[in-house]
C-alpha cells in the first residue's frame, strides 16, 4: 500500500512538472517574438551623434533637443577632425551603425 502511494505521488509530481515545463516553454517564443519586433522598431530609428556639453552624445533624429544617451567620452580628447564633424552631428540609420560609430569614437 505504501509503495502504491509513493508511486502515485511520484507520478503526480512528474505530471505537474511536465505540464509546468510545457507551459513555460510554450510562452517563451511569444516573448522572443516581442523582443525581435521591438528590436526591429529600434533599428529603424535614425540617430544623430554629436557634442553635448563637452561629451559625445546620441540624439534621436526627431528629438534633437536633449540626448537619450550621453557617453563618458570627452569631445576635446578626440582628434580635431572628429571634433569638427561632431559639431554638425553624424547621422546614422540604425542601431548597428550607431554601435559601430560609438565603438570607433570611444576606443
């Protein structure tokens, strides 16, 4: 009798864990799809990289009044050529291009 109870309890726990695992993994693709959609939205935004109060900063193209990211890179420490270009701003089309430019400026 005791073995039957232990076997039934083990089977019940195994079923609960299986159902939980199935539900957990079933919801994951939806969240991944949302992340992919959000990243697609982010990559379609144009950015402008320029000087802001002495630092290299990133502005969204439609919102150039205040940057959404200010780096710790001082504009004055960059080569003169880069300083002049940053005065006017450098427009980039997507997140990948932005990351590449910031890596170049920050290294």
